[in-house]
């Protein structure tokens, strides 16, 4: 490097302001203090809707005969349900299977015939009809009744209200944390909903076929909706 170039570089560096001379407003604040907290809310509501799974099973030596017997049983079952005033879209087939019916004796197996299972899910929009649905199923061809569960028709609205309350809870916690540190809250930087796995419908009861003629008593209880959020807020 020539003497002229060296002198120019020294002059360039000595002409710039030092860090202490730069106004603080020009220094980016990348490590602002924050508080991170969680908020929870739980709302309980009386359920106004129910689902129940009902199956008709049939066995025969020939596949076609097993299918016909299962079809006859399911037709009788659905006719009984429709007589209760259930709308057509409240009955949905959720499973149909045709399998060999094997018998195992002394370490060997032989084909006895075939078994057909036809399963439907029934939505009940009026809870006072649940007992009638179970009794009609048990006396009109069903071989299995299971998976009775309750829910809310407008679950989404209750979930949104629970989220709102969870955020409010998180804000109150953040205010307490900031006050304890002698600070005040600044802008909200992040709000994140924490969603766990979708809960599987809880089986309430299982009935065998041919339920008694008396109406089956059912107690829906309450449906609980939970919300959980994580809140990040700047403090000053």
C-alpha cells in the first residue's frame, strides 16, 4: 500500500464519529425486555346434540346370504329410527365389512362361513329422544350399540369465547409479572393458541342387543371446552 493510500484510510476512520457520539435513537433495540406467560379458560355448557354408533351383524355360510341378512337387519333398524322423526341426514354409514368366519380347533382352522357388519352413526339433535333411539335400535335388529357421545351444536362459538377469556387471563398474568418487576406493559408481540390432540369421543355406554322395552335413562351431564394460549408482551 502506498503512503498516500495509507494516509487516506487513516483520515477516513478518524473522521467518523465514535459509538459514544452516535445518538441512542439510532442504535436498534433488538433485545427489548418481554414477559411470556400463559392463559387458560374452561367453559362448561349443557350439551344439545348426541351421536351413537349402531351395528347390525349377520352370519351365514355363503357371503351373499350373510350380506342379505345384514341388509334386512339394517333396513329394519333404519325404518325404526326414521319412525322417531330423525331427519334423513342424521343417519350415516361409517363401516361395512365382509369377513370369513373362521373356527380354530386343535391347532387347525376351518371356514365356518362369513360374517357381515354394517355400522351406522346416528346424530340426535333433540336429547329427549336419545332413550327412544337406543331402545328402538335394541329391539329392531341391532347387535351392538356403542360410542354414545355428547357435544354442542355451536361448539365453534364456545371455543372462540374460551379463547377470548384465555387471552384475558394471560394479560392479567402479564400485568402482574410486569408490576412485580417495576415495569409496565408495552405492545403485544405474539399470541399463540396451544392446541393439543383432538380428543376422541368418549364412550359413555355400550349396550348389547335386545335392550329392555322400558326407556333407557341417559344423563348428558356437561360438555367442557378448554382454551390455552401463550402470550408474549413487551415491557418498559
